[in-house]
C-alpha cells in the first residue's frame, strides 16, 4: 500500500500544468464508478499576460504574475534589465505623457502598458506669492509623487521648465521619495509665502517626438479609467489583485465627482482613491456612517467633516443622475 501511495504522489507531481496552475489533487486519477456522473473538469485560473514597452522606445516585453503596482514595476524592470526605482509611472495604450491615460488601480485585459523612466534631473527656484501654487499632485503607488496638472495662470505655470509628468524628488533638498501624494501636497501648501524654495524634479525620459512637450491635462469624465463593460485587473494596495467587470456608469460618474473634490480640497487627483471612497459610500446609509467607514479604511488621510459631507452629496447626485 505504501508503494502505491508513493506512485500516486509521483503521478500527481508529474501531472501536466494548465496555465501555470496544476489540476486539483485526484481530479484526473480517480476513475468514475459505473453509473456515476463524470468527474468535474479541473478549475483553471486564467493566465493574464500583458504587453509592455519603455515609453521612450524599446522592444516589446511580456509580463504576468503581479498583484499590485510595486510587483508590476518589478516585472517590467526585470524584462528590460533596469531597476524598479527607474520607473516613474505608467500609461496605458500611449507612449506620451498623457495624464488621462495614466495607469491607476485597473488595467483592461487588452491594455498595452508603457513605462516612463527617469530622465534628466532639474532644479527650479519658486517664490510663493499666492497660497496656491497651481499644482495637482498624484503618485505612482511605489514611492514617487509627480505633477498631474498645472493650472493655467498659476505660479508654476509661469515657470516653463516645470511640466506635467515631472516627479518631485526633493523640496529644499529634503527628499520626499517614499511620501504619498497627499503628504507632498500638504508640504507645498504649508510653505511660507514670499520665501523662495527649491524644487528638484526628475522628468520622464523622452523620445525624439516628445522633446519640448509641455502637457496640461484637462478634466475628463473617463480620466484614468478603463471602458465599462470590459473585464479588468483591479490592483489593490492591500490584498491581491482581482479580475472584475469594469466600473458601471454610476461608479464612473461618482468617482469623477469625488476626484474633483480631492483636487479642490487637497490638491491631489487619484482615481483609485476616489473609487475606493465610492465603494465605501455605497455601503453606508448616511454621511456619518461614511465618515466612520473612511476612518477605518483611509484613516491616514484624516478627511475633515465638511469634505466627507461633500463626498456623500456627490455620490448621491451621481446615483440620482443614473436613475
């Protein structure tokens, strides 16, 4: 009996793999009893393979097996033999520095990923003559905060060397690598007026057709989102990635409204954060319950009460428009 057991285990170890996932133990070895229903076919997990290139130009690579943004960057870096810290951010289906195509928390199964890597470093001196600099900050989920929007007529808009897509590496020689976008936005807001400060920026490496580009992204209902009705890979900061349907019309509208509120209150844009807040709001019966829910899942943001009330109202308005 022991010898037969070893043979059974060896056969199981030698059984074929399907898309990297083995058959369920015993599924292929147990003969069906006469008159019994045929055994169920083994479950096979779909193999998700994505194509990628470096935005400034490279051969096409294939990546798979990641569950969050940091792992995604590590896979891309491995394909192109670079360090993951070289990657500033990724865009979907375009090599251009297009903030409307920025990779967020969802990737469509047919999306092509372009990785934008570190280019030249530059320093600019800024004097804060107004409370607001005119910057909207986001981050790549792996330690780099970068400029997502520059407001027309603002202080930063008048400095021609500062561009959308530039990563903010240091403020007054104080490195901010590893800080979240809301922390960087708060640091910039708290800088005193009339006192010059220095920004150290890293621009994405550019191909020849992108030299001289100074992009300003406009507000767009579908910004950073994939088309609804298609399956997407949802990357989560906590937990594993999940395969799910694209966001509904209500979820897209609500997330857009909440993202606008994030920009007006905090100086950041973050489609994935907005989507998480909408998901939380869907489970809450009141603004007070939403405040408690946000504290439990996003407590580090310390959202003020008036902001939570605005979020609750925005989600309600989006729901009303879809009825």
